[in-house]
C-alpha cells in the first residue's frame, strides 16, 4: 500500500514542477527518487515508498514537461543539463539538505551525472538500471534486439525501414522486447502501465527517440564515464539479469566508481523494484541504514 503523500509545486525557471513527499513516521533521513523515460512520470517508482517504513522520507517529482509538471512549448529545455538543474532546484526548493539519491533508467543516468558534480550534497547514491555511456548501452540493446524471435525482428525491421514507429504492428513487436527486458511481470502493475501510457512525447521524442532501443534524441552521444571517479559517496548499482540496460553496463560503471557495489537481480529486467520488490527494498533499506550508521 502506498503511503500518504504531500504534493507541492515548485516554480523552476518560470514553470511549475510537481513534487510529492511521502513522510516517514520516525525519520532517519530523506531519499529523493528520480524517474526515467526521459518523459515518464514518478508513478512507476511507487514501490520505493516502502522505505518510509525504514524511517526515510521519500521524495519524488515529475520532471519538467512530464506528468503533473508544466509542459513548456519550447523543447530546448529538454536536455540532461536542464534536468540536472531541476534536480538541484528540487533539493534546495524543498530544503532537503544532504540526501540519499536514487535514479531509475534515465533517472539513473541523471543521478550519476549529478554525483560527479555534487557529491557534497549527497549521503549516498543508488542507480537502478542506470547508464553513463549511452552509445555502449545502445549497442547492448541492439544485441538484445538481435536475440528476439525472427518474426519479431522481421516486423521491427519492416516498419523501421519505412519510418512507421507508431504502426500498431510495430508497437506490438516493440512490446515483445519490453516484456523480456523492461518488465517481466504479467500483467504489468498499473503504475508501470500508467507511466508508459502517459509518457510525455515531446520530452521522450526530443531526448530519447521513438522507443527504448532506438535512441536517436539529444542524449544519444552522452558519455561521462571519465567523470565517474569523482563520485565520493557510497554507491549502490542495481541491474536485472534481463535488463535492457544490461549488467555489462553496470559492470563498466562499477569499475569506475570508487568503492561501489554492484548487485544483479536474477529474476528481474529493468524494474527490479517491481519484479523483485521485497528483495530490492531489503537491499536498498540495508544499504541506506549502513550508510547512516557509519555517519
């Protein structure tokens, strides 16, 4: 059951950004959870609210242009750099001080980038299915795509060659990839379906592209691997065995982040906090408590 929450709008660069705080009864600290997409909503992260039972206020927000946040007409704000500014403005605007920071998927990319620049604002860092080298992550998705059944690959190729990314037959083939590498539960939990069904196309198409494995937007060339040694806080990296952002991506990040821990969830793809909810939350809760106990 999702905890009681408090919604609040912050005005950032003239636009309204929706934040949602789930308070703990006995507070040990605060964890800010950053959604992916780019262009999704915070709703699919709701399992993280279980952490209120471990003493952590859980803060989520919809990125600019997403969910309940305002959608600007201009698309030049839909960049990683501006998303980093929004993250920092949420932290300061809510008066959160030093935080635990978690990001999922593109949110994982965002929090890793944030930590290379602002470790002083963090107590710890958690990346779930995150990435830093988009070209490498894309090549890994292409490998997973090549392992799909021949008839699925044929359908994908036919419509990609024609530029028909919204054709129902193509979308059905895309779903076969998603069922293997995005979320392996059947049926998908409602918040997951809601976040995908309401994804902000202006944000997603500008930054990512038509689907998860066709990254042709403005994040396509991002690679800040060389900056990872700057991260100066305890770091937990979580990937699923069947993750679209593959364990190989996590291994490369793990090799460069000092003292980081990498955990592969054996029965998960991209959304381990749904697919192995109890295991994931035990892992994260134990990590947070260890960080806090060590000061």
